[in-house]
C-alpha cells in the first residue's frame, strides 16, 4: 500500500489495484428522469387548478351579475304592476263615468222616470265592469249566517225566518276573486221571545 501524503488536498485517492469503482446501474439512471417528471407534475396540477379556479370565479361573477339584473328587473316589474295594474279596470270604469256625465247633463230637462232608468243602466255598467275583474256581490238575504263573509249588526226575533239565518241585508258585501273586500252587514234572525206571545 502506498500513502497519499504527497497528493494535493481534495484530490481523490488514486485507484488501487483490485478496487472496484461504483458504476451507477440502469435502474438508478432511470429513477432520475422520473423524479424530474414528478417535480414537473405538481406545477402542471397547480396551473390546472389555478385555471379551474379562474374559470369558476368568472362563472360566479357572471352569475352574480345575472342575479343582480334579475333583481333589478323584478323590482321594475313590481313597480310597473303597482302603477298600471288597474289599467284594464280603469278603462272599464270610463264607460260608467261617461254614463254619469250624460245623466247629469240631462238631469235638468229629463223626467224622473228617465233619470231612474239612466241610473239603473249606469249601475249595471258598473257591476258588469266589477264582475269582469272578479268582484262579486255578497247579498245573503235568507241564507244561513256565515261569520266569514257576514257581519251581524243586530239580531231580531222572527216567526218567518229560520233562527241563525240572514233576515235582512243592511249593506251588501264584496269579494275579489273569493277574497273578502267587505263583509255584508246583516240582521240575523233569532227565535221569537216567548214573553212577546
């Protein structure tokens, strides 16, 4: 064996006879490119994830803008409906107004009978316009009292009407598409007093 005393520092020792030098095998050479691919894969996955996140953000922003436009359109439609919802009904009422104006103009020269006839015609016009838009008259005389649509003003004894039925209508009621606008104000029949006999 020889000493390496004279060899400069940092140089590898000279090969010795019979010494085996390590040569990388094919398996270890194959592993290095795989590790390089493995390092490249996460950056590709990260780029794909960032692209997907950006697409999702764009979708969200478009959806948020669509929702805001829908909200504004709905507010505008509700306001329009509130302003002009009775447009058709108002147009129907114009005929009634015209009829009343003609009656007032003719009042000075017309007979009482013709004025009454004109008033009846105007009343029919008004009822027809109301019915066309779902307004129904509640005129329950002779019917059983119903607290859902009738308001009892008083009770009166009656020999002819059944107890608990409507004896007389003080003021007619009205419904709009089956929703109560005003109850009919009625007198309800009750059994006659025995003391009265």
